[in-house]
């Protein structure tokens, strides 16, 4: 008999965790598992990529009150006699307005947001909150399952979360899964009482799929050096430093065009910086691209200027497409890049980022060395799904789970 598995996610908008979930679902064995997917909102560029074998649970309509403007939400709730929900929306609105840390805001808001969700009737063998905060909290509070698993897709400490809130939820999880060895070590140090629950499962990437999709034709029409970065437009990804680095490259006489693929809350701030430095023709915010791989393939250099990461899917994708890579020295970087072997690691500052790019532009032998080394790496991670099966089946860990 098939086991019933539930995955919980906020949405399928552009992001590494969302992309990782789609890759996981594309790799699942549907002969042995019946899979449901609960999304708080049925939206995102990856929504259409959900495999046909996955049953997507209907949206819970009251969640929309936490997405709409406060006055409109309160008016509708009172009109329908939903007084408790109106009170919850007011409390959540105060936190939305006053809590500047986005992930800590999510943590605090759940107490009120949870009133928008009813518990699921169906019982599951395994329920998986596939992202830190609300999906994990939903998994604990709203689902009946024999086993519960929570995923943390980033360096927990760098997110700035409140561990006191998570202690309650982590106690109720059977496994706490993260995406790199260093992220696993951070969790064990932060939550020593749950260290035996911590497992590492790397994000699933498929070289075959990435190479095939990268062959799509695009026109960049630029004769200089093409640079590409991928990520949400937020502070974590360091694109403010990238703009300063681009300015330095231009002032040093390098003819470059730097494309950023992604969207986020810092767009206006970044556009203002681009305006101030007169980089309209050199630093291009492309927004979300359903298929980013042709841009990586056509790039001369890939740059990841992040302040922190869990394990960057974009870096793995650039490695698969054999691109010279410049990355900042965030805490988990050595899980993916060996300095001067398959990429260059630079300090987390604009001048160092630009110096690393200059080094790769000027040194053809170094570029070729990095490309050749990447050609010899085994970069597919489809076998990581076996680690999930170990947890789903309660098998002894015959594979290296951490």
C-alpha cells in the first residue's frame, strides 16, 4: 500500500527552496508514495511545474485576509461575522508594521495567522514542512501525521530567527532537515538538545535538465564581458555590493554588462543605487525568468555576492554549466566552492568582488583551469532523494544522511 505524504509550502514563487521542492517532486517515486501538496497560495513561476502525480490541496480562503490591506480585511471580516479573525488580522497588522526582520516577523505572526487555517481532515504517514517558519508551524499545529519533518533552507543563525519560538516546534519534529553540512552544524550548536534529529539532504539538481533548458535561444547583443547573478532582490543576496562592484569595474575601464535575475522587496532601493551611479546600461534588473539557464550559459562569469546562504542552488547550476564563478566568503561557501579550484572566493565587500571579477577577466589561464576542473566534477544530486526515503521509511541510514 502506498504511503500518504504531505508537503507544505507557502507558495511557488521564485526562490531556491521553491525550485528545490519542484526538483524533489520530479524525482519522487510515485509507485510507492501518494503525495499531496498544500500551498498557502496557489501562485508562483514554479506552480505550473508541479508534477501531475501530485494532488494540490485547495487553498484555505481565509488566508487572503492576511494578504489584503488591513482596512479592507477588517471590513470584510466584520461583514461576515468573523470577529475572531478580524482581531487576529489587527494583531498581525501591528507585527507586520513594527517587526523589521522578515523571518522573525513570520515567526511572531503565526500565532494570529494560524487562525486562518483549519486542521486537515486527512491523516498522513509523513508530513513535511518544506520551509522554515510557517510551513513547519502548520505541519505541527494543523496536521495529523505519524511522522513530521521540517526543512531549514538557510544558515539558521544568519536568518536572525528567535530560537525560543522554534524550540517548541522543533521538539515536535521527528527530523530537522537542512541543505548543507555547515547549516547542519549551526542547527546542532543552536539546538543541542535536538542534535540527533538534524539531517543533511542537499538540494536536488539535474545536470541533464539544466543543460537541455540552457540551449534556449536568447539575444543579449553585447560585445563586452557578460556577468550574471541570480537571487531574490533582498539584503541577503548582496546586490547593493554588486552595484558598487559594477561601478568600480566601469571606472577601471572594463566593458561589462551585469544581469540580475530575480525579484524582491529591494527593487526600488537597487534602482535608486543604479540611478545614482549612472549604471542603467551596465547593471540590468531582469526580474523573474522562468528559464534562467540560457543567461548563465551565455555569461562569461557567474557571481554570487551573498551575505549568507544555506546551499545556493544557483551556484550549483553555474557549476553544471561550467562557468567561472566569483562568490563572497559567506559561512557555508566552502560546501560548494574550493578557492582557485572551481571558483574564486572573495571578501564580502564591493571592492573585493570587483577585484575577483577583474582577475578572471584578465587571466585566461585561470578561467580555463576553473572550467576544466568543473568539467571533471560529478555535479548531479538526484541520488539525494534516497536520504528522504530513509526518513519516510524509518530505515536505518545505509546512506550518508549527514
